[in-house]
C-alpha cells in the first residue's frame, strides 16, 4: 500500500527532475524494487517492451549520422541508433559499451557509436542509480576514455538536458583545458536556463515550437549544422 505522503514526495522529485531521489524512495517503500538490480531490470524490461521497431520514424536519428564526422556518443541504453545505422548502412561500428573496452584509440579511428552509460542487453553495464554514477565517474580508466573522446572536439548535444551533475562536472573540467565551443539543441528553454548553458561554454540553439513540430524543426537545424559546422 503506497502512502499518500510517498506519492506526494515522489511527484515533488519528479517535477524537480531528481531521478536519484525517486529511485531511493522506490527502493525504500517498494517490496518489489529493493535493490539496484531490481530497478535496472525494470528499466530494461520497460525499454525492451516499448522499443522502436520502425526505423523509418527515426528521422532525426538519420540526420545525426549525416551530421556526425567520426563518432556518436549516447547516454541512452536502447539500440535505436544501431537500428538506423544498419537500416541505411552508414558504416558505423555499433554497440560499443564502455565497460567492454580498455581504451578508445582504436575505435576513434573508425566510425563508432559509444554507449557511455551502458546498453540494453547488458544489465551490468547500465548506469542507472546514483551509486552507479559515482562509481563510473570516479573511475580513472573511464575518465581517461571520456577525455580521449571529447578532448579538442566540437560537440553538438541533442536531446540532452545537461542536468546530469556527474557528466556536467566532467564537461566543465574539459572546457577549462580545451575551451572548445560546443552546441546544444534545446526546446522552448527559459532564458534563465539559457544563461546556465552559456556558463558551461555551450552555444545554445533554442527551438521554440510545439512538440509535434520538433522533428521537422530539428531537420532544419541539422541542415544548418551540415552546411556550417565541422564536428
């Protein structure tokens, strides 16, 4: 039986976007999801249940491949990028999970897709809980691999909120060293949030449109990126 106070607290965390607190509340009050592995299994099952099978609907994914020059980094667990890659034969070496590689040098010489927070078919690789994030971003080998990928690169962030504290801290450290201008595509962002992105040395491309127009508007942005940027 879920208490009303728990529902209220969960909604507060949800509205604030505090995923870690939501997970901790679930683990504390639920009889089914007491352990981290229970949470991961639930996430895995839900993503597999709701996976996208129609690659033709992944229009923006196709454009991501056309814009990218040598690699794509994703924090998503799903295989949508791989499906689009195989559908159109973009030639990317897919499904590179961080926990499976010792270094990135050989992969950066090829067209590659990196799943830095793990992938759907390997529950042990999935970075979900706060302890997962702490362990991942405090691991020197992981930091070295991430640094080798991002250093000296001009990055375009797509569908990324930049509220991931651990990645944000890493990106800030790299900015201090390399000072590269990077871009982030956002949707109807408030001016206060835009100011926060500027502080992160991110050039913001803000889409002001209704949700059903996002894909179409993104396509216009991708055309601009392909003509104006070398990523």
